[in-house]
């Protein structure tokens, strides 16, 4: 057996190897959690809005919408009321969320587009007639809702 032929591993290299492995696992876990939870606040806001609509509480849904002066409650009912363009909402399912970027400036938008499937009946079934996909804009700074630009 030669001087360089050794089966024993130095304790320092074991500690270093385990430290690096644990650090990489923590970083990867953090990045994975961030990726899946990055739009959770906006999804929750949209879910509260659609839950209010599904419960028939259009006044609460209108409050959650945080409308501007030009979007009156009557106009809101034309869109989201029982006989509105998107109503009635009996159940819903959040499909996706994404934050668009401006192609020219490559800057991220100030809000998130939440894609939701709505059905006139409960429980949710995507094969129910009248089921449609709706996109809702959720502004990040104040969680107000609107239609996407």
C-alpha cells in the first residue's frame, strides 16, 4: 500500500460535503416554494370574489372588486349579476395566474392575471353547459380587481 492509497476520509471533507448538500437543498426548497406561492395572494383575492358571487352576495363581491367611480353597482350587475354576461356563478375553479411583461420595455406589469373557470352550477363540473373561462386582473398594490387590459 502506497502513501497516496488511503481508504480513510478526512473528517473536514465530510463536514464540508454535508454542509454544501444541506445548503443546496435549502436553496432549492426555497426556490420551489417561491415559484408555487408567488401569486398566492392574488389567487386568494380572486377566490374570495368568486366565492361571494357563488354565494349570491353581489354587494360583497362589488366591495371586493374595489371599483372606480365609473363602474357603478348597476354596471357591475350587468357583468356579474344572475342575468349578467358572466353570471350566474354557481361554482368556480382557479386555473392559472401569471404576471405579464411589456414586450418593449421588458418590465413586469403592476398586476396579475388570474384565469378562472366559472360554472352556473355547483359543484364545479367543467362539462356543465354555460361553463366559461374568465380572466381577472388583480392589482398587486391594493388587491383591486378589474378586467385585464
